[in-house]
């Protein structure tokens, strides 16, 4: 099945409506952004290919590369890299990471369309779509240091008990938090970071 990625409109109306109807309000909110529309296109490609799990695993590899490789991050954000060079480089990176064909082709399309800078928002939106597809809620978790598998499992259990349904955890690291966690579930934020408490104290002292 072919999908159109031209002119920043990667999802046909039929595809967009299908995602919206199957995911409640999530589809509509994701469709509101360019990154969300690309993420929806990737999700539909993965679903059509019956490769959601494989694409999800590849998305995790790409996200890790963005966080850990300054060269890869520079490739996705530099406005001076030529279209053909960016496409060639991102496909080489995809091969090195061992991502699945659907994700590799998608990255090539992003590079060709000069949309690699949208990758962080695309990856977040894709994970939200997968979680919704599985009947899960996505929690965006930011920590001062990387969490261990045991810590992630404990956090998921706490969140599951709090909201009464399965939770998919989207992890990010921000050393400036000075310890603690920031957890966002939809519009609800659960913040226990030292930085936030210090900022609140400073504001209170200013009167």
C-alpha cells in the first residue's frame, strides 16, 4: 500500500480518519502536528506490514542513537547538509543500527523531504500511537540519571496502580533535574525533581 509524504502531508484523509476512530482523541491530537502526521504514516505502514513490534524496536534504536551520538544528532539537525548526502548518511546509519526495512525506508523519506529535524517528535508520537493501539497509556518520564530495568518496572507498577491501566513508559534523561523524576501522563504532570522544589522555594521567598 502506498502512502504520500509530499509537501509535509504524509497521511491521506482515509488513513488519518482510521487512526482517529481507532484511538479516540489521540489520533486527532497527533494529527495536529507535522511530526504527528509523519508518525501516523509510520504507524500505518507498520500495521499494514504487520511489523509494529519490529518498527517499535527500531524506533527505540533510533531514539537511543539520537541521545548517544552527537554525529547522528548533528546530521538530523544541520540545515547545511545536502539532501542527497543526508539521505545517504541516514540510510547508512539505519543499516549500522540494524533497523527493519520499514523504518529504514521511512528515515530515507524524512531525509529526502528534509524533515529529519522532526525525528524527536515523530518518535514520541509513534510510541503514543503504539501504546494506544495496545490499550496502554503513555507516561513520559524524565529522570536525572538513566533508570535501571528494575526501576522502570517498579515505576510502571506504581503508575498502573495509580491510573488503573497498563502504562507504556517513554524515558528521557535530563541531568539538570538534580535528582528525582518528572512524569507526564497526558496533561497531568507528576513532578518530584529537586530542581522544581528549589524553584518553588525561590519563588516563595521572593514573595
